[in-house]
């Protein structure tokens, strides 16, 4: 008996990883995600390793997770993987404040983001 197996959310030659609650704004995170879209995974990992952006380490961790999912869960070849999609979404925003002059209130927003990376196996053209 038991339940039916759920259908895959990605194609047979794809794998994905998602990271939630990244402590940066979606706009800043998208700059780093833009940097790796469409690249081969080894080139993307090298770019993230030497990037000066603070959030690049977290993006690299998510990309490594997507690569591991592709290799272990979906039996894809790591050497033929390409970053098919890397997109960013908004998450919660913490609201903080600071008292200012003349009884006013300075609003401080601390946004969080989420990142989704899909890797796809593409055969080499010889």
C-alpha cells in the first residue's frame, strides 16, 4: 500500500537547492546570482570563491548543495553541469528603529532573502 511517489519538481536532467533566510537584501543577492547564471559549475564556484561580496560564501554553499544533489540523488555527471537558473526571492523583514532628534523615529529595516539554484546536465558538443 502506502502513498504514491510525488512527481519531481524539476526535469530528469536537473537538480536544485534552495536556501532560505539569507541575511541580505534581495537586490544585493541578485547581483551575485546574476554573476553565475548560465556558467559551468566549476567556473561559477571559482567566481564565487574570489568574489569580494560578503554574501558570495552563502551562494557558494547553496551551489555546492545543488551539485551534491545532482550527483547523489539524480546520478548526474558533475563535469557536465551548468547553472541553469539562479533566482532570488524576498523573505521576512525585521523592523528596527532608532530615536532621532525632535522626537522623531529613524526606521531601520533588516531584510532577508531566499535563493534557488537549479543545475542542468548539458552534453558537450564535440
